[in-house]
C-alpha cells in the first residue's frame, strides 16, 4: 500500500458492524449502495463467515489498491472540507503501532442492539430511536414519500420502517453476537440507548460468565438519562470502560434537542458516572460527544466549558465535536451569517482569556469546523431552510412545545 493511499481504512480489516436492523454494515458511517453489504445477521452461520466473505475481501482489496469505495463517501467528503475524518483517525491510531496494512482479524465489534430508546432527539430518526418511530407514524412520515429525511444520507435504504428492530429478541441472532464477542478485544455498543435494553445486560452477563469480560474493553455510548441499578456492578468486571456520553447542549438547548430529557437530572447522572470512572482507575475513561447542528451552535462553547471538567482520562478531546451531516436541513451552515459570526467572535474572546488547556482545545476544535463557513456560504440554502421550518413546525406542534421557550434566539429565523 502506498503511503498516499486516500481510500484505505483499517475498519474492514479490524472490525464488524451490526446495524439497528440486525444487518451487517461496512461501518457505522457507511452508506448503502444496494449491494450485499446489508446481509441480515439471521442469514449467517457466523459473523466470522461474514468477515471472511467475498464482500469484505473485495473491499479490503480495493482499499489496498487505492480504489474509492462507494459506501465511504461520508469520510471522503469530510476530508475534502476539514482534512480529516473517522477514516484518517482510525488509520493514524493503527499505524502508530503497526506497519502492516494487510493483516486482518476481528478485533472490534460495533454493535447496535435494535433502536430501543427513550428520547426523540431533534437530529435523530426512527432507524436509531423507537420513540421517533412512533412519532413518525403519528405524523404520517413513515413512508419513503413523506419521510422528512428521504433525501438524506442517513436514509441507509428504502423501507427502513419495515425492518425488524426486535431482532435481538431472537436467541440465535444473539448467539452469533455472543460467539463473536468472546473473540474480540473491544466491544463498542451504541444505541438507541443500550442501558435500557435487556439484551445489552444479557450480553454483558454472558461475557462475564465466560470469563472473557476481564480481557475485553467495553466502549459504551449512553445518553445518561438513566443509570441502571446494576450497571456499575457489571461494567467494572471488564478490562476497561470507555464511556461516551452524548450531550448536544446544556440547559434548555439540551432539553429541546434531546427531547424529553431533563437537563438537571442528566447533569447529576453525569457527575455520578464521572465519579465511578475515576474510581475504576487504570485506563478507563469518560468523554462526551457533541453533534454540532443548527439548534446548538450558539451553545457549543458553553458545552465545552461545562462538560470538559467532568471528563476522565481523556487528555486530548474530552468533548468531541462531530459536525452533523444529515439531515442536511439541520446543518449549522444554514443559520444566518450574523449567528455564525457571533460564535466566531466568541471563539476569539475565549482564546484570549486563558482557559484550562483541554477547554482551549475544545474551542480550537470548534473554530476549525467553522472555517468551512467560507465554502458553505457559497451555497443557496433556501430549500433547506424551508424544509427546516416545515419540520420544526409539524414536530413541535405534535409535541405541544414552542422553540421560543427553549431557544428564543432562533424564533425569528424560523418564522
């Protein structure tokens, strides 16, 4: 493999991904192209067979030859805008300790156990939230024609409303997951919300009973709205805990984006999580993931300053800022120029006040994303803005809420 290879990614060499619908997926960022990459878990005799099969073998071969992979457009686009992506991140991490681009074996399982969730986050969609599935149905959005995200890259494939999100209830499906998990070094579990899912605890119990938990890193993402009474007891038996808490705002902005969560309650839970991870010691860590979007750009700096002190053992990016790719009509760039410039001015001020180092790095990370504003301003956002207004009006009316009670600075923009 040549050093300048722009398509190579370690993920298909090291990992397998199971989607909320129980289908195999190239990775959690990959887009569907209509091919065999969406094989159902129930159609496999083992996950190892999938990993060794013709699809992933062809992907690995094309990557080694520098050929673009159709499913990888999300990373390619991020690299064009920002010079980096999940692809470049995972490669940098791997090649910092290995020079072998060809070696491949299942080291990581990226797992979503259905779409069971207790929140209806503004930028999310039914594929990842059972509560949004119900809401989409109430609003008549549960069809390809009426789905507000039907032109979005997040619509992995048509008819996702018809998919089976209860596949973890099938014991044979979970048997395949358990067999693969016992051989992996890292188990990455996201949602939905894993901590309210019985199959999540069933999997943890299995790995503990098999005496494998002590050799596996548990990489868990939670919305922190709840703490299961036995969660701490279970996760402390794993080699390490890498805990990510999804937080897309603070105070009322958070409550609007992550409806119907209660910010004060979640903040108290975060402090409990922080204390627990400190107690675990070793290399266990806690970090935050912040999805930058139209609803929370104004809140981003406050998020960094509030949450960074609660992180544990995350010495580089305590609050990871992820730019929302879709739905496109919620991208931060459609905000009025005055809103964006206000945040840019805030960034300049924060750079001068001598914040603690990790806070400063978070502010710098936000600044780098906003540099793309020069390119985004060249686009006509009128169609996207109308989509945003229609979506907001219909969803908020259904929820019986008013954005003026949460983010008053956006009310004029959305009239």
